C-alpha cells in the first residue's frame, strides 16, 4: 500500500522524537487530528499552507500501521478527500523523513524529496 504524508515543521518534529510520546503538531489540540496528504496532494498542500517556509520535513507514514484512526474526509474548499489521523504519530508509523525544500535555490515550488521516492 502507498504511504501518506505529513508536512511538519522541523523543530516540532525533532522535539517530538526526543520526548518519546509521539508527534502531534500544535493544531492537533484544537482539531483532534493530524492533517495528511496523499502523494498526489502533498505538493499542492505545501503551496497552500506553507508558503514561505524553509524549515519543513516531509514524513512518510505507513497506512497499514495507522489503523482505524486514519480517515479520509472531504475538504470542501479543495474538492478532495484528505487523510486525517486521529491520534499522535509514533515511531512504528514512520516509513521515512526527509527535508522538504523548494526547488531553484528556494524560489520555486516544493520538490518531492528523492529520499521518499521523488524524481532522481
């Protein structure tokens, strides 16, 4: 099965790995879920929600490990269903993590990381 992806701020991701209780971004407290994207959605999600950020990582998640807490729900403004995870991310969920940066010396669109299956 194909992974899904979560875009994280590097400092939040690094802090969560150190504390041992799993990762949840700050909006998790208010929303109750972690926003994720499919491979085909992740680049557009980055452009919509992270414009101007240069401190991101892309986290690949194993869909089979996520279980029933993973739900695909509509995002009416976009007209697509997006994966939402209704729990923290733990180490066994993660298939890989890579820097998520913009192409063309930081001025272009985001590039899908080679380490997670992006173009070579």
